[in-house]
C-alpha cells in the first residue's frame, strides 16, 4: 500500500508476532502449515500522529532476523 499523496511519514510503529500461517499464506510461501511465520504490522504516522499508511508482512520464521535502528531524542 502506498502512502497518501501529500503526506509525509515521520514515525512508524511496528508490531511483530509469531503464529502458524493460514492455508493461503502457507501456499503462497511454499511452506508447510505447521511451520511458524512472523507477522509484521507497520503503521506509518505523520507529524500530527495521524496514520497515513498500514502494511502487513508475513514471512517464514525460520532463519529470519529483524534489525531495528532507532533514533532516540
């Protein structure tokens, strides 16, 4: 999904969870339905903390590594 034209994302909030895939997800990932997946949901917010974009990603959990580079202050 693309951000709305004219809006600028300044912050993103991500939630990551592990679960078993749906049948459609297992098929799309060419994986077994008993193999866990990671689900990442990202909400991009503008300067007024209004959501402008939402993304959902599902990936096989095996051998995944997530890295976050967070600027504080």
